[in-house]
C-alpha cells in the first residue's frame, strides 16, 4: 500500500510522520510521570517508535518507506500498552495517516 511517485499527498504524509516523532518523544515523560513506567522501557519504546516514524518519513519516497510508515502507525498505537492515553494519540495519528493516504489514492484515480 503506497502512493505513486509524485503524488502531492506524500509530503503531507511525511509531515504527519514528523509530528508523530514529536508526540512519541513527548510520550516518554508522560509514561514515566503519569503511568509510572520505568525509565528503560519508557525510553526504549518511545524512542523506538519515534525513530521508526522518523526513518519512515525520510524514506517515504522509496518503496521501503511505505511498510515502515505503516509499521510506525502500529508502533504508536502499541505505546498505549504502556500508557493508555497513547491509544488515543497513536490512534489519532493512524486515522489521520489513513485519511491522507485515501485522499492520495483519490488524487491518483483522477489523473
């Protein structure tokens, strides 16, 4: 599941992934302070999800970037197992990513 090269929605999807990096990094102090997650799991999972989203954003113009981008959505939602509010934040980003992807597919079908 990917968009064709040159699709204008690719840039929008890249920006969504970049914002997802920021939210995943900011989830770390929330996991520690609000949900009492120990430091190591909070940092490993938060930074891992953020790194995955960041790499996906940088690679989105290549074929390998698309599976990474979808995996980043799953990783962001999975942070909810450590901090339940991340189910909402990660789910929101996944929904936004999906809507933008669908709009990109509609643009492709009209061309």
